[in-house]
């Protein structure tokens, strides 16, 4: 009996210790979830946990009197703090750009120590680190739900105040508060090689999908270059096609965040060379007509940069952030060009521009670190010139734009409007439910277009019909109101 | 627990020999048990509960009962992905046969045997991700593999696209996994073969057994535990194949195995509940596969052991017949 008892006591105490150890390590936001999971009675517990997180959210949103617009960089020159910044720009960490910027920053703020860490595979790793809570003071916001922003990050300012000084700040705002500021902004166009276009006899930049496909055909006929390099194997480069949805395809900046989720047939052919249908049709037809690389499954992202630079590739469909990398890749930076996406809606070419990754501040940092972090972010945004150097579209209102955007004269530059109140997470939910994941890592659906186009295994209309079916199923599952 | 012993107070009991033994055993076991519990059973239990919820990593969750399990069976991309495991199972048969053959050859005296062993074991030591990148270039059109084949007289025009052609790309991926793991299987086999008593070979040779008979009657029965282990490992490995398709093709172009699909559902679509259900189902499948293999092996090796007895009876019958005919002859001459 004694032996059994002692054993039982030992075992239970061991379990208890391990449980509390786990609970202690988890951040506050996770604690209700962990407790709930340990418990067997599930349904009611869930509701309680929800309420708990919501309450936490409410109190956080009111707290904090720091704000970006009221902060003066001149008043805090002698602040002493040590902050940590994790980001996704591993290339800039390695080539010393980051260190140089911080050295510049320290000339003005000598007592703020900034430690940086470039994280490879940022999209996934940062999410994991976020849930552990122990990641530093500043990060680039990963894919979290907007309703969870306040659990992790400090509000930087109200949306009204901030949008008077900066562009593209609405993408990570919730309930009128902004949680992120983009480190740079991208305009969505198409990379091309000027020398290849000249050699192929393309005198005017194509303005519609049909003209663009003609241009690709000319490149195939008149040069040795690959007309359109898909970058199929890298995956995320395929997901980049989603960025043109909305503003580019129909000139409506409210479409993606407000109307897309409610559209009954988003992938129908409008018949005038516009719309999502014709956006993806470019890719399908290019693959079907052999206007892409020979073996798309072994494309090499690092290698393609030099190939575009040298004129071995005609065009690549990627955001403007890629421009600087293409220029640096080899000896012909002057040949790398950037043009608006070839689609014209009612006589106007629209360009979608939006923030890249956003700076944000850890809500659990000390007040000192929060202040230092905000100073650092403000300095990076306004004084570091990082955005300009990366070839980014200006984040600061009326700031200078790099020369590469010359071809964008005459185009209408818009950025996506926010979702309406109460539907902030709707698009995310629709993306997850339908598994099409537009602008959210849905690479495989675009890869499928390439496979189908190149092998003829599916017709383009079948793929579009399938997407529509998935979209409609998700709308039904989430009980979304559908407009025709 | 006898009644006489319980009369001792707990303090006395702890100082006694039994108590000390108990203390030492628990003290030594508590750390490994704790680690096992915290990092294996606790997360597994959590995952099991997740599989009944509709949830993302962050945010609220909703109890949905067995819906996730139903979805796994009805969606054609989840359960259908298991078909790809057949490629990897076929590959593991080749891999084990090759490993067993080479192990048998190398366990006898071979010139430069150690060197060969080293070369063949080496791929196992390379990181799986690195192997993925190596083979990505290996299979690229006009790169390593095509070049080697063109030396052998193949015309590059007639060669398939190793990763693009959907009828062949899964075999290409299986090839990388065979290349990586057969050396490890081989080393395990060699280790087991080494433990076979060499007197047995000598005796067999005296009896006039061929090398194949030695393999069949001496080596195979002696190493059946290791064979079984390797088969179980490679079958469960082929059910959960992940690295080659994930690194080389990103699971695209018809190469998405169960694990890759699970990864996509868990991390891209963030349907954690569904992915957990997939994991539980895979676990059950691996259990079933293991049990079937155990039964099958019992059956196969029962024959192998009986063979010896049959052989003796046959031999005795033969001898009896010979003796009988000799007696007849003797009788006639007499």
C-alpha cells in the first residue's frame, strides 16, 4: 500500500510541476487557451476564454499615451534604452545596410542600443516567436488576425492622426488605432528587360493582357530570352500574382477588403480584358503557348535575378521591391525596367500600391523600451531613407519617389481601403475556409494554373469554375451575405 | 504488499533496503519520464483535443466533434495524398533489398570493404534539406543527371523532365530517399550479420551449402528482428514522407504527400484542427501497418524455421530409401 501511495503522490506531483512549468512559460494571452485545453469540458470553456481575451483587448486599447504624431525626435536625444528588432530582411542584415543605418541612428541617439536579428523564413518563424512572447521590442507584423493585434502590439497612434502624415498605414489598424507602419511600400507592376523589349521590336509598353501576350510572343519569336519567367518552384513568387486583384483588375480600391468576400462570381470573365479572370488568363495562356521557361519545376529564384539583368528573361510579374535586387544582380542595371501591370479599366491603367511589412512594438515591453522603439521607428521611417534606397514607393506623404516609377506617370495609384467595421477578419476567414488564400500564401492555386496550362490537364475555365465553387462554399460555411 | 510490512512507519520503510531501492529507482527515472511526458505525451494530448476543434493558432476555437475526421476522409487532397505513399513503399522495397544484398556481400571479405561501406553510409549523414537542394540541381534540365546520362549515350532530347513530367516526378523523389537511406539500412544489416556465429558458415560449407543457401538458412533467420525493424521503419517512413517533396518540389505538380498536405493545411490555411485530425489518422494507419507487418513476418519466418525441420526429415527419408535399396541390392547379390 505504502509503495503504491508514494508512487501515486510522486507521479501526480511530477505532473503538476510540469503543468505549472508550462503555464508559467506561456504568455498571458495563451494562458486561458492552455488551461482550457487541459480541461475536458470544452464548449463553455471556449466562450470563457474568448471573453477573457476580449477583455484584455479592450483594456490594452485604451492604455498607452505614446503616439507617433505627437512624439518629437528632438526631445528625446539622451534617452537610454536597449531594444531588440527582429525583421525579415536577412540580405540587408548581411550586407551591412542595417548596421549602417543603426550607426546613423546612434549619431542622433547615442544611448539607445539597437540589437537586430534577420530571421530567415520570417513569415512562419515570427508567428511562432510571437506566441512565445519572448521576441524583443520591435518586429515586422506577421500574419495575425486584426482582432488579436492589441494582445501583441502597442497602438502607435490613431488612424486619423497617422494617415495625415504617412501613406499606407491603414492595413494594420483596428478600431481606429494603428498598430503598424510600413518600412517601405510597393507598387504592383511588372519587371521587364528594356534591351529585350527593344530587340523584340516592342516599341510601346503593353497596356492590356492581349497586348502583353502579343509582346511575349514577339520576345519568343525575335530573341533568345525567356518571355515570362514564372519562378514556379519558389512558390511565393506565384502567390505574387494575387497582388493585382482589385485595384489593377477593376480600378476599385474597396474591392479586395470590402466586396471580394461578398462577390458571388469573382472569377467570371467580364469580357473586356479586365478582372481576375483575365489576370490569371495571362499566366495560363503564356504557359499554354510555351512563353515560359522550359522546365518550370526547377526554376531558381537567386539565379533568375541575374538572368533578368543580363537579358535572358523578358518579364517577371513581381512587386516593385524586387527591382533593386534585379539591378544589383549583374552588370546591366540600366536594362532593368518596371512598368504598370498591363490591364486597362475604362481607359485608365490602375496601380496598386501598399505597405510592405510593418514595424510594430511589443505591448509587453517596458515603457522606456516602448518610447525608444517608437523613436527608432519614427527615425527609420522619416530619416533613414531605407524605403527610397530599396526602390520603395514613399511611405511619408509627399516624399520623394525613385526614378524607376517614371513609367507610372498617367496611371492612377491607389491603395486598398480597409474592411468595413465588423468585417476586419472576413477576408482572412474566407481565405482560410476556401483554402485559396489570396495574398496570404495561396501559392499552390497559382502553381496549378501553370501546370494546367503547360500540360493541358485542365482548361482555364474549369479552374476558374472550381475557384468560384470553393469561394461559394466558403461563403455558405461562414454565412456571408452574397451580392451579385 | 504483505500486512506485516505495512506496520513499519513510512520513515522506517524509506530507510529499509526496499525503501532505498525504490527511492533510487524513482530518482533516476523521474527526469526521463518527465521529459517524455512534457515533450511527447502532453503535446500529443493537446493535439488530440485540437482535432475536435475548428481553430487557428491564434484566436477563438469552436468545438465541432468529428467533423474534422469526416473532412479528412471526404476531401480528395487529404486521403488521396496517401496514394503517393505507394511510390515510397515501392521505393523502400528496392531500398531494403539493395541494402540487404550489399550488406551480405560486404559482410564477407571484400577488398576495400570499409571504404565502400563509408561511401554508401555517407548520404545518411547529410542534412535532408541539403539533399533536397542537391537533387533540385541534380534533376534540373541539362544539369548533372542529364549530363551523366548523355555520357552513357542517351540523347538529351529523349530524356524526360525529371521533376516536371507528372508520370515520373514521384519516382525521382523516391530515388533521392532511397539514395539517402539505403546506406543506413545496410549498416544496420551488417551489424546484425556480424553477430552470426561464423562456425555456422563453416559447418554449412562442410555440408556443401551454396552461398545463397547460407544466406537463406543462416543469415536471414538470424537477423529477422533487424529486417522487421527496418521494414517497419521504412513503411512508416514512406507513409510520412516529407523532406524530398517539400524541399525539391514544394509539394507542387502532383508530388504533395500526406505530410506536405498536412503542413500546408496547418500552416498556410491555418486549419489546425483539420491538420491534427490528419495526424491522428496517420498515427492510426501506422499502427495498423505495423500490426499487419508483425503478423505477416510471423507467418513468413515460421516457414523459414520449419524449413530446417523439413529438410532433416527429407534427408532422413532419403537416407532410409538409400538404405532400403542397398539392402535390396545386398539381398539380391546374397
